[in-house]
C-alpha cells in the first residue's frame, strides 16, 4: 500500500515502516558519531522502549556502550488496510540494526503494568542475560489496569485547584486560540498518579531485586519534566506534576533499595520536546514551537537522542557521578531553562497569534519533528512508492 500521513488532531493515525527505520538509523548514526560512552551499561532493560526517550535510551545503551537490551512496550501490529503503530516499526528497525551489529536485542510486546509481562521479562533476563545493570523506566500511557486491584485508572491532563486559561495552538491547522481547562477532581488526580506516578516503577524494581536479576551497582532512571512558569498550571502544578512528584518519591525508595548493592536510582528532568505524549498537552505545543525557534537560533537545541546521549555520557556514567539538584534530580533541561532562553520565550509568548505564528515560532520545525515520529519526511524515502505495512516483530 502507499502510505501517507493522516493527522487527526494531535495524533497521526498512519506510520511508514521504512521511514520509521530511517528515523531509528538517524538516531543510531548520531550516537555513533559521538563515540562510545565510557563505563556505560552492558545489559539494559528498557520499559517503554519503542518511542521517544525510551527508544533514545535503548539506542544510546546499545550503540554508545555496546549493551545488550531487552525492550518492553505495548504497540499495535498492522491490520488489513491499517498500518502498525510507529513504535512497532521503530522496534523492528532497532532490533535489526542491533543484531546486525552483533548486539543482543529482544522484545516483549504487552502491558508493562501487568504481572504477566513482568514475569515474561524476568524469565527472559534470567534465561538470556543473567542480570541487568541498567533499568530505564519510560512508560507513557493514558491508562493502567492495576495488577493487584483490577481497577482501571485513566490519566487526565488538567490543572489542580482552579480552571486555567491560556494560549494554545492547533499544530495541524496552525490556529492559535485560547483554551480554558477545568480543574481535576480528587478521583482524577488519584487516577493520574496511579497511571503516571512511581508505583509501577517500584513494582518492576522490587520484582527484579527479589529475583536476583539486578547486577551489583545496577542503576535505574525515570524521566520527568518541569518547564517554565507558563506551563506550570497544566504541567508542574497540574495532575501530571503531582504524578511526577510521586515518581520522585519512588526514585528515593528505589535508590535506597539499589544502594544496598552499590547501585542508585534517579529521576532525570529532560527538555521539552515533540513527542506523542507532549503533543496531547494543551499549551505545551505552542511553548515548544517558540522554544525551538529560540534554541535553534542560539545553537543550543537538542532532540531526544541528543538529550539521552548527553545524559548517559555526562551524568549517569560520568566519572564523578551525576550532578544532582537540590531535590536529588539530574537536570538535562539546563539549556532550556537558561535565563536568556526563557527570557526570549517570555517576550515572544504574548505576541503570538494565528497570523504571525510562522514568523514568531518554529511551527514548521514542530510539524516536521511530529511527522518524523511516524516515519514521514525522512530523506531518501520514496513516499509515493508501495510499502509493506505487515512486518512481524522479531
């Protein structure tokens, strides 16, 4: 079939298999171009390994340090007349490249929140890897079925306490408008923390520890975001932010667990980027469009793979260890949060309208990065040619 992008709001409902593979190869080339990450991981479990920061972490571990990797994700294969999800094709592309390089690469596709998938992962590690020395937790899911209670929790992207009104942009149509988001109720807050907080990360680490599958000195990292004041009501101080607070609580508990065997756990606060998750958050896409313009103009822009390679090389596996902030977090959002960068964003924000969107922001760069998430807009791919959508997972 001939596969073209079909965008519906903040999601693209098609994905191009060859384009996704090309995007993965682009990230692999970047990691290789930077040279090896000394003293990096040898055997890594990446939970949420198929897109975004999780995929970039897996690529960095494999092609920066020669690590064997087990990737856990929940992606949909192709159906008649329908492509697979981009994460499905990304994982196929990564696995082919890793195995061609002589690296161990295995995949488990299923609900990472479930006991069943945890058990499959433990058995795979026991059989193939012995132990892992890095666990990356990078799940981004809108819902979670709790493995103990059976309750279904659905996360929401809402402020807490009072309604929030600010600018946002329809990135597909290029229309800037004002959005008002009503505050979350207590049930919605609790559900969001249950989905996006740290309980599941703790469950994974306890299961690995109890099974004796964590190597001495094993490390674990999960990802978060803080951002500037303009996004705080919907992010840092909203339902997501409360969930991320719980993630930091879990990091402290996991760090204590791993410290018994010379290991450690941290939360890494990363830069705002175009991802499938961030595209769904009101206000944030407009902020990212302005931020991209500012950071590209001053030469400090980084994408997912640049962020993760820098995290591994200069923080997680630095000789002196990671530099932590006052709350014990790693900060690779440092370039985004520079006063000059945030000052420029703050000056542009009030003036942005539908009419001057292209002139004041990098909306074109946002759209390009968004489509690349689904394998579109990659150099060297003939998007008018027939493509085979039905690819089996290795």
